[in-house]
């Protein structure tokens, strides 16, 4: 009778010790994972706080060759974050413009997300955009550094030839979500 009580006590101590060890190990692993996630979120938020862009001039010219239009946009990096050339493909360009349809005798409103094309502007296809140049690019060539200006060309088809009281509009969104927009 005494042996059964001792065996039960030892079994309970082993079960409680094992359970406590597993609980503490799981809690420590969870805290480590959570703290790493919070650290990453903090780094992303910090990068967003340091990123700031401003759209300067926007002009529209007929595309050559082709029946579309070229939207020439200058983007100023007024923040403290560098945008690498490898991240240009993650920059989003949105356009909202008007095209007068002769057949329908009305303005057609066109909304588009324009994908990036890493070619020079003479080989640009319809509804694509590319970087023409980055000015004052002496320190880190090919990188969009703070206080630099990036000139891009956006080729859209059909051409911009309509008018509206609200005008046409473009929005540039950096890879971390910081954006600026401008009417033209």
C-alpha cells in the first residue's frame, strides 16, 4: 500500500514537471516570435516615417511612335529613405484621365494601374512606365537618394484628349506604401 502512494506521487511530480517545462518552452518561443514580429513592424513603420516624395511637374505629350500619350512626371525624394533601382519595379503608378470618343461623342474616363518596364523610353509599350533618369545622381548612381529627382515617362493608350472640370490625375506609390498624387 505504501508503494502505490509513492509511485503515484513520483508520477504526478514527473507529469507536473514535464507539463511545466513544455508550457514554459512554448511561452518563451511565442514571446520570441512575437518580439521579432513587433521588431519587423517597427522597422517597416520607421521606414514609412522616413519616406516622403513629392510630385513636381507633370506634362502630357503625344507618344512617338504610336497613337497614345506620354505623361512626363518628375518625382522628388524629400524624405530620408533610399529607393534602390531593384525596387523600381515595386513602385506603383496609377492614372485617371479622359479620352474623347468621337464614335460615342462623349468623354470616356479611364482608370489604370500602369506596370513598370525596365527599358529605355523609346522602347516603351502602351500602358507601361519607365524611369528616364535620376538627376543629381553623383553619389549612388541608379539609386533614388534623398534630395534627388526621378523623371519617369508613363505611356498610356488611348491618348489623353478629353477634358473634365476635375482634370486628369496621377498617383505614384513607393514600395513601402508612401504616395503622392497630382492633378494635371
